[in-house]
């Protein structure tokens, strides 16, 4: 099995086990919640012992944020062209939530 295939399987396992923080924050659509790197920020918040993820991000942190962090960072980076315009209020139809 190639290294890329193993990495893909690992990312899929992480998503299946605890949910992806990025997907959770995109689905939350909470007004005022962070949009840019929201999943990564949610994971870091949980790792630092944050108490109120639901109030701050509109989503609960994954059960294993340390395992979710690399996948969320990758997905947040891929979604950056969509999240940046939403964060700065740019033109277009990009908004938080699904």
C-alpha cells in the first residue's frame, strides 16, 4: 500500500471516528463564529481546554482533536478560497453553513 493510500485511509478513519471539526463548523452556521480555519481553530481550542466550544464555534469539538487536527488543517486550507470572502464580507454568494 502506498503512503498516499495509507494517509487517505487514516483521514477517512479520523472523519468516521470523531467527525471532522471543519465539517462541523461549516454545518453550524452560527452568526459571529469563526469562518477562516474554523475547524483547525476548534481543534486547537479543544486541545487548550476550551470549555464552551458550542457557544464560540456553534459546534462541539471532536472527541479526539489531536487526531482531527491534521485533516482539519488540510480541509480548511483547501476551503480557504471560499472562507476568506465570507469572512471579509466580499461579494458573491459564499456564506457559512451548508
